[in-house]
């Protein structure tokens, strides 16, 4: 059998020697690349563990993540405090009482509704009132101290035409209602 293998090896000797050289080169390349990659993987693992330790320590956490739970509870409490849409009439009455109580004259109110995310609906009222500065200031104090949620979106003042002591105030107020909740 040795005699029959020798001519085959001699005939294919160049091919087999090239295959052996490629195998050795491949093994050396693998050891070199795998060794380099092993160091890179270990370095990345150390960086990851350090980043996890930093994220887990309470003094170095992102405040947005730390405050998420309390902010979510505050938002839920805010949603529960919003009246249902049927409360729009009461809010409008309250606003008219404030305007009449301040002793100022007003133009027609313009209402606009805007759907907001998650079943909330926002209503805005735009109007202009004319009166003395003190009366306008009292009106703003009443709106600000209102138990209903009024947000002053825009406000501007200018001297009323022809009257030295009167001021015209243009206001846009917003308030929000929960469409998903029924009034009980």
C-alpha cells in the first residue's frame, strides 16, 4: 500500500503542499485575528459593566428616568382632576362672572376646541376687555386663582382709543376637559 500511495503523493505534491501552506497561513491568521478580537471583546465587556454600574448608582441616574414614576402619578392625578366635557358651561359661566365682577367691558368671546392626545380636549377663548389697569389686574388675579384650570396663552395690552386712562387687554385662555370620563 505504501508503494501505491507514493506515486499519488508525488503526482499531487505541489497541490498538497499549497493546501498545507494555506492551512498553516489560515491557522496563523485565525490565531492573530481571534487574539485581537478577544482583547476587543474583553474591553467592550468592561466598558459595558462600568456603564451598567454607573446607571445603577442612584446619584448618577438620569433625572428623567428617576422622576418618571412620580411624574406619571402627577399626570394621572391631573387627569382625574379635570372635569368632563359637560363642565364647559360651568367654566364659561365662571369666566363671565369674573369679567362682570371686574367692572370691565368685553367684546364677543370666540371659542375654539382642539383635540389633545388620549381623550383630552382643549378649549380656548379669545376676547378683548377694556377698562382701567387696576380692574384688568383684578380680573387676571381672579382668573389665575380660579379653581378651574385656566391657562393664559396670550396676553397683550394697549391704550384704548381716545381714552387716556383706559387700557385694552386682548387675552387667549385655554382650559382642558377629559372626554373619556362621564360626569357623575
